[in-house]
């Protein structure tokens, strides 16, 4: 597996608790290390209280231009 094929792990915490059945909208900022089309396979959301998680797989690719 080359470095470009290696998974990237990003931690992002929301510092305010959410009520049950509540939702939040946020922006994720990425620091690209290469130019071109960078596919994102999935984003995993983890509930830090219950440790439940869900993978969001319908994520658009990122295109990085100089």
C-alpha cells in the first residue's frame, strides 16, 4: 500500500453536548498534501458518550488545484 492509498484519520470534537435526536451542522477543514483529485472514502461520526459510530460514505471527492 503506497502512502497515497493509506487511510487518513482526523479527529474533530464538538465541544458542546447535544440533546437526544438533535443534529448539528459543521465544516471540516482539510490540509491537502498533494494536488489533484483526492477521493474521500468515508467520514466516521462517533458518539463519544455511547461510543456508537456511523460511517458516512456518500462523500464528494476533493479537487485540489494550485
